[in-house]
C-alpha cells in the first residue's frame, strides 16, 4: 500500500459534568482507538516510501466550550503522528496530520481532500511528522 488516510471522527458536544461513560467510549473509540488500531493493522502493509495522513481537528487549539473530550482525542492523534513518523521513518514512510476546521463555506461538511491528496503524493516526500491546518483562517482570528 502506497498511501493511507486515517480519516475518522465523531463529534459530540458536552460540558465536563455531562460526560458519561457511553459518551467517553464513543468519542475516544471513534477518534482515537479507531485510528490507533487501524495503524496497528495496516502499518505492515505500507510499502517503503508510502505516506500516511491522519485527520485531527482545529478543536485541538480552539479551547471551545463543550468540546474538551473531542479535542483531547484529536490532540492525542497529533502526538501519535509524531511518534509514528519517527517509528516508520526507518522505512521511509511519511506520516503527517491534517487539521481541518470550519469556515463560512460549511467546511466541516467535507474533508479537505485536495490537501490530503497532496500530502499522500510524492511532491512532499521530504515532509513527515508535520501538521497542516486547513481552516480558512479560523485560528488566526
């Protein structure tokens, strides 16, 4: 396999006192456990020189109310990508994070496939362990 895009996510809003075991399992399961287990299963199928893109979220940096559990799960992915980039670098496999966010054009209705395609291409064969924010300037506001 030459490319892998781990693009899973479930968002569920809730303040700290509203988190239930079921909500915790759903958010952590979909946003963290899923990609971790997918990487564990698929890493040995990646060819030398392959590329992996992992989708996180600008929620990691926003600090918005009622998103802390979701943001925590997506933050963990950012840390994992840096570790995976170091581990898989010996096989010349690149691993990068795509960090989408909402903009006025209903951005969260779709994922920024053009940026993911670019990161999966050989055009960025020298980039690994990096984060690419595609948020329409949200974090600059």
